[in-house]
C-alpha cells in the first residue's frame, strides 16, 4: 500500500542549523509552546 497522500518523508525538508534551535528551545516544550514557535517561524518566512 502506498504512503498516505500529503505525507512528508523529511527528505525534501530543509535542514535547520542547531544554533537557532538552541536559542528557542531551552527545555521541555508544551504543545502550546511548540505551536507558538512554529507560528513564529512560519511568520518569519
């Protein structure tokens, strides 16, 4: 059975340098914090 439509394997995703991630993520993140970070990154694009 082929993979689900819209599924991203990650092979086509750009790599993210570790330094910016370390600046944003300083410990365990709640679902709300992950959502806020992803929105901020999308808005910055």
